[in-house]
């Protein structure tokens, strides 16, 4: 399960979207600067953080939106786990792939059990994209939000000793396919295949925790 991740505005390179425009990149950097000491966490009834995601505009061009991490059901955060969605479930139920997004990040954090040791995963400071599915949700006060869930897949053998699942990482060349492609059963298979080379380059490092007691940057 990915329950926290980082977004460092100092990213030296971006592997998010091919030919991403300056406005999109500056929007990501600006959000990250404003939240420079925060680990990104699921949104809840009390913690009303909205995190940046990339979605397709009506023209298909990628645009930035601030969204609710996790799904809303009946005006409240869902009682079932919704911050992550298994890739296997989406392969079985491709209808859930109808609405998709890309989550920009420079790292994500997992606890290794039973050691209870936190580890940081990343691409040496580069900005990358995690696959996500979205749906609209309404809070009890009637406010509507785009809600997102990060798509997770089984970890490769070299990372599985730390955590058994990792996000589906989308290379820049596959970003448009994910955002604008048809929600056909094969889309999830194509995304998993495309993520392989990026995942092979992921590095890990042990960190104190993911609670922000040591600043992200």
C-alpha cells in the first residue's frame, strides 16, 4: 500500500509527460513549494489536503487539478480501503478504468515489516508519474471533488523484501495513452508493461520515518 509520498520542487528532471508545457510544470513546482515540509497523505474528514494530479482536458491536453486522495461515499471518506486500487482488480473490471489521472511525485514511502523500518523509493530526484483512477465525490457540506486512487501492482523480486506492492509508474511516453486511451481491458496490461523499465531504475534508501519529522527537502 502506498499511503504517503513526496513532491520535491527541486526536481532536476521530469519523466512525467512528454513535451509538458511550462504552465503545467510550474503549477506542480508552485504547489510543492507551498507544501515544502509536508509528506502527501490521504485526504480525510479532518485533514482536508488536496493534492495535485494531472488529468486530460476536454481537448485531451494534460492539465493540473487539486484532488481528494481516496474516494468519498455518502458524503464521507469510504469505509473500504480506497487510496489504492489493485491493478489485478482493474484488469478484471476494466469499467473502473473509465476515468484516469497521473499523480506527480518524486518519491514514495513504505514501511518494511516486521522491522518497522521506513524506506523511500524514487528516481534520484526526478519527477515521475504514478497511475491513478478517479471518480467524483461529494462531502457532507455539498462540495464536489475529483477523488483519486493510486494503482498498485506486485513488486518485483528486488523490491518485494521491503514491500510486496508498488505503484504503477508511467513513463512519459505512455502518459497520453493512460490519460486519453480507451478504457479497454488491455489498457491495464499495456500500462504494466510500459512501467517495467522505469521500475527497474527505482532506487531505495532507508529513512527515519514518513511523518515529516525530517523535512522532505
